[in-house]
C-alpha cells in the first residue's frame, strides 16, 4: 500500500477510541490509525482502559466530546454498553451486546454489533464456511453471544455452548435456538470432541501463563480451532491445536473483516 503522510494531531483532529478492561491486547488502534495514515484522514484512535464500575461515567464523558466521532467496545463491556446507548440497531438488539458506537451531534449514542459478521466472513475467506458444521463455542459473554447468533444464521448444523456459569450458556442456547430453529443449539460440557470447529470466545489466553481455554486433544486433526484473542496472536490454545495437527484461525481475522463496516457506521 502506498502510505500517505498523516496530518499532525491538531485541534481539528477527529477522535476515535476503544474501551476495554484490559486494553493491552487490543489491535483496533493500529488498524484504524494505519487506515487514517493511508488515506490522509485527520483522525486518531486511542485505547482507553475502563473498569466496569466507571463505564457509565466514561460514556457520559464521551457524550460531551464534540470532536469524538465514535468508539469501539471490547471485553468485558459489550453487554453493559447496551443500556448506556440511546439507540441499539439490528444485530446489537438481537444479540444484546454492542461493539461499535457512533456519536451523533448533541451527544446521542447509536450502537450496533459487527463481531459476528466479521468472524463468519473471516472463516469463509479462509476456507471454513460454517454452513452444516458442528461447532463448539467456549464462552457466553459479549463475544460468545455475537458468534453464536452469527454462526447459526450462517447455517451451522449444531452449536454446543460452554460457559463457566451454566445458566448463561443455557440462556444463550435458548435464545439462539428460538431465533434459528434449523440449528441444534445446546449448553454442554467443556469438551470439544466430535465438533468440526472449536472456538474460544473468552479472554482466557490474553495473560501470560494462561492455559489453553479448552482441551484440544479430543478433537480430530481435521478440525479447526479458532480464537477471538488478537494479542498474543498465537495463543496457548492455538499453539496446542497446531501441535495436535489442527488448522488454526487467528483472532485478528474477526477484526479485519469488520473494519469496513465499523468505518461506514461511525463515518
């Protein structure tokens, strides 16, 4: 790509942000700022580390920033952010989580969710269409919700959801099953045996020393193991899967295939 020089940050620079806890692993600022430089857009994206107890205060502050165009929401705030927005659209409303917020004039916040769309498109672009596949999904939080609905919509034959809180995985399974009756969705044990695609949609793997999110040894070497974590790129789960002979799918693909949707939504 022929990179054009970006303008220096000034009083005219438009602001974007990503909110999470932690934010040391986030890749969004790099992706956004590379695009701003490439297209000579006078804007900058910065990570903002926000604890859950301060999320409402943070939203109030962002509403007041007249030079802010929007922000990204990452774990663990995707579900809590729904109640803090003035309007939640389409996928965000169905799933009950958001990852992209547009600030409109006057401080009105409009949100939607693009994680699921990005993840499914990433799978397809790398030769793993989820249609008719049996899928194991670890996690029933914001990312797990987004992926479960998107995978069912994409034609998955069956989805097994595991969460450390069983009630959350059971509740998510009921909602996805009701929305997409063709897909057999149920809560299950932390056991990916017999699945074609096994996915980690939890933060396990971000911190140094984290064990693999689940045991890949029961999977067939023909299975795909995917992670939503972007940094480190090769998580302990993916390293274990590769050693077992499985194909692996990186977390960055989910972001790469939704960036255009995010830009369009906030622009």
